[in-house]
C-alpha cells in the first residue's frame, strides 16, 4: 500500500510517498492526474519513505512521467534511497528519470536559504 500526501510549493507539487509502489498502484496515478489538471510547473516524487518498487510500479512511474511531460510539466524524483536507486540503476531508468536533490526546483533564493527551503520541501 502507498500513502500519498501532496505539498504545494507555489507551482511545484511535491508528492510525499510512503510505502510500496507496486503493480496496480492507483493512489499515485490519481494524484498526478489531478495535479496535471491544475497550474503546476513540476511534479516531484519524494521517495525517501518508499520501501519497495516492482516492475509494475516502475511502469506506473514511466506512464506518469510521460503524462506530465506531454502537458509541459516537469517530472522528477527526489530523495532516492540506495535501494530504490539500485533498482533504477539495474533497469537503467536512472538515465530516464530526472533525479534531483530538491534544491534545483526551488525558486531563486539566496544560497543560505536554499538548504532550509529544501528541508521544507522534503517530506522526510
């Protein structure tokens, strides 16, 4: 089961995910489809609390990436754990998904404030 909580940071939506992204995942799909109907410039999946991802879950993520980008919405991954990073590496999807530290999507602010804003954006 996957829990999805959305944090809106201006035109950027951070989806705080907790649990498993697996075959048949509908919560994540519904959240991204809803966001694509409103004015967002980017959707970022915070994977810090994702414990498992299977082939079906990777398929959902690829589908959502295509859906978002076809509407001009950036689709990025943030806080990728070692385990999830390894899955992305083995499947070579680490070269398909844009993986960010989180600071890149924040509005232009002074460097001293970027770290504190990144913590606000993070779900962990």
